[in-house]
C-alpha cells in the first residue's frame, strides 16, 4: 500500500464518523431566566419573548444545552388593565431552545399571570385603573421538552480542537 492510498483510507474512515446523538425525553425540564421586561400595557400577541438557559442540560453525562443559551417564546395573550379596577392578564408560551449542535428543541409550557387585585370599588374610584400584569427581567421558570427528541451532539474531538 502506498502512502497516498493509506492517507486516503485514513481520511475516508474519519470523514464517515457520525456525530453522537442522544435521546432527550419528553417532559425534561429546562430551567430558564427571563431576559425581557414584560409590561402588559406594552405587549402584543405573538411578540417574541427572550429567555436564557440558567444551567447546563446534561443527559448521560453529555451537555445537550449549555447555560447561557437563548430560548425563545412568545406572548400568547394579553389584556390590559381597565376601568373599575379590572386587572390586566398576561400569558407567555415557550417555543424552543437550541442544543449545542444548533438543533432547535421544541418546548412546551408557559406562564400566566394577573395584575393583582383591583381593590375595593367606591364611587370615588370608579375611574381607577386596575394593575397591569407584568413579568420582570430575571423571572425564573421551567420549560419542558415537547416530545422525545433525538439530538445530535458535536463530536468531542471537534470541541477540543484549537481555534485559530
């Protein structure tokens, strides 16, 4: 066998190596942190909501989603506060997080909040507006993997290669 044939055989064997994949089970929690200040009076339905993954998602000793990775959701419904102390309402839903290999992992779950109690109604307060529904930056919440997902992971050799 010549040197060029040996190099070609070696190259073809290494190029056929497939990335490792892992099964991410339905219902696996992903811990999120809200990055947007959601103020009910300023929101619109379907507006994107940005979250950050709080801690690594590890399955079988492999990192599937790294802490700090962005997750995306959206405003599902919003109603503004109203007269006579009517409280605002806000519902957000989770859409996806991204794995270390760039795969979008569909999520389920969300959060629904009311603006709080409107207080006692008297004739003096008839024009008083109720509280808006708000979610502040830094709100912690869990989303859940929607359906079993087979996720490809970046190979360990690719992760350890030096960057130039």
